[in-house]
């Protein structure tokens, strides 16, 4: 019985994880389109953007290019700003301001 080299095992695991993230992104996108309320849509966009950031990092690992992972940082910051903006909007709407 021969063992696979570590690089090949890593490639298989990253490929499997990439497939899972793509499948999850499809489900998140469906929730964005069919979301029943604004908080549901915001949560779906939030998880979709974080999922896309992780996918970018996984892709940078697959391509052996650390510069690709830098692109995930603005995406994560954008998702955080979206959360802050929507939460302020929802709080003001509840207070009636």
C-alpha cells in the first residue's frame, strides 16, 4: 500500500473544499433572490461575501499565488461595512427616526 505525497493530498482536499464552497454559494445566492425579508437577504449577502473570500484564499492556495489572497481582504471589509450600514438602517426604522 503506497501513500500519496502530501502535495497530492493537499490538492485533493483543496479541490473538495472548493466544490463545497461553490455549492454553498449557490444556496446563498438562491436565498438572496428569494429572501422573504431584508435581514434574510442581508445575511445571505453577508455569508456569500465571506464564502467568496474563503474561496479566493483557497484558489490562491491552489495556484500557489499569495497575491490572490490579498483580494479577499477588501471583500471582507465590504461585507462588514454592509452589516454596519444595514444595522443602522434597521435600528432607525424601528425607532421611527
